[in-house]
C-alpha cells in the first residue's frame, strides 16, 4: 500500500491529493500539479493543461522539469528542452521516458514518477523524502487531507479558489479562471450501485467510496454524452487504479458493452497486472519485477510477447531466436569449424591467499570454499592429481586460507605427497 505517495487527476475535473483529499477543479489554464517548493532550489515540477475538445475537458500536454532537463508530453510527441522530439525509450540525466500500450511513463532518480494514459488520467508518485516539501494541485504531502491547502488564515477555501492559486502565469495567456458553480447531485443512486457492488469488495475496504460516488455523480450530471455508462468510465477507471495503489485487487469489470479497452495483437486488458512483461528475449522479467501492479494490456497466462517478429502473445515453445537472421524453433545454426594445433608451451595455474585463482589459460576469479578441491587432474601418462584444502582463516573471519596441498601420482593412494601450510 503506497496510496499516500500517489496524486492523481482524471475525468473532466477530478483531483486526489497525496494526502487523500478528493476535489473538483475545472480549470483550463496551465497549472502547477506538483513541484518542490520549500527549498532554495526547485529540483522538479509537473505542470498540466487541459483544453476543451468536443465539449469535454481533455489533457493537452504535461510539462515536467527535472534539474536541467525539461519535457513536454503530448499525444503527438515527447519534446526535451523545447527543441528535440524524442525517440522512446529515452535514458539521460537520471530520467527514463518510455511508452507502453497504455501509458507514457517518465521516471526520475530524484524520486518521482509521472504516468499519463494518453487520455484523461495523470498519476504522480513521489518518495517519502518530499513530505512537507511540495505544493500545487497535489497538495503539500503533509499527511493531513485538508490542512494547509484548503484552510487559509482559519478560513476554509473552496477547491475553485485553491486551484486558481496554482495557475502558471504565461505571457500572452488569455485563459480565464473558473468560477464557483452550484453542484447538482442527481443520479447518485446509479453510481452507488456501481461502486458498492460485491465485485469491488477488495477495494472498498481500502478506499473511501463516498468521494468516488460524488465524482461519478458529477460526471453524469455534466456529461454531454447521451450514454450514462460512458460518463462514469473515467471515475470507475480511477477507482480501479487507486485500488491497486492501495494494495487491493480490482475486478475485471469492463465488458465489450461497458467501458471497453481495446488492446493490440491478441493481448487482453487487465485491471491490475505486472508492468514488467515477459517476452521471448526476456522470459523471466516478471519474476524479478519490483514495480507495483497497474492496469494495462497484457499477454494471457502461459504466453509471452514476441518481441522478435512482433506476432503478439505466443507460447514460449514458439519463440524464435535471432543471430544473423531469425530462426524458428527447431532450426539449427551452424557456422565454421574448429581448426586446432598442438602447441608445446608452458602454463601456470596459481592459488593465492587462499581464494584468488588463476587458471592455466589466464582466467582469474575469486572463490571461498571449505573443502578439498581438485586443482589439476591429468589422466594421461604420467597421470597425477593436485588437490587443495581450503578452510576459513584462523585470524580472518571472512577469508579462506590454503591449508594443505596433496600430490597423487598415477592414482596411487599409497604414494601421496602432502604439504601443510602455515596459517
């Protein structure tokens, strides 16, 4: 459960602060979503702008700064330092930008991550080190849901007033601040039926459903679409995302007729899956994944993604391999042949300080053991073996020492030369 490090915005105008307060702000200007505010040097910032498209507020771009790098994320491109359009994935200056089938993800070693689903949802996750050091629409990360964002000089301020204070002043910006409007809470019973159904039980015990029911109701009242189901999809999707962040397991609640998500190839949409996907070239990625689960397009169980020929999700046994060309399963790769000469030369193998070994071929490695080991075994005449006894050193707890050397000639155990080493 890392829900207290996650801020998000979704739908037409909904926001959830790091401290868990959910509110509505319909501004269409550029706003400071989150930035480091209480230090002489601002390490990072995330700005957000929505625009009205087909009667609905839509995210038009996100601006992110991390030290000396600045990024602008839009549907058409990712631009760095206001001039270069990036080819993804991108790695530079401690920043990684990558794109999956569902998200654009920007991750910085400064301790923050931004994820945008190319539609209405933006999620920002930050490290605990930024507690009480942030400002913006995401709040101050103080642990208190309403203080000090919505209480000013002992006076409670509205979300509209709070949001307007986060506006980024731009030259020649003719954007207008939104004004207070009366809320119309109709159609609430339909939203309650959606969020309080038994299928969401794993989520309702982690999250406050009241704020999402209110957001759903406002969506339905302000939605211009004739289909009520479509109007609630954004808040249901956010409820599902927040459930994963909180440690719950959201159900696969979508259907072809309700809030459907289309995936490429033969992938399927899962509400909560590992973002580290197994592929033909990296078949154990998910087993080593340390990232939390998110919704996205994934391969069905028992399959991996074909990242060689891009055939979608296939069984591991059908994976190809690539060398000079692509080879199918069962094909054999052959190239060249060995041409060997017998060279009369001397070579040296050594064991130094009880753990540092150098082979006859010059390969050096370190090995700590506690047993009798074969150093050399020559089967041809004259046959002989050299064995070494390694044990923990008397005065060095974590090192091994060479205690004994044994020379065995022609496998005659009655004819052994044994040398004892001083500790």
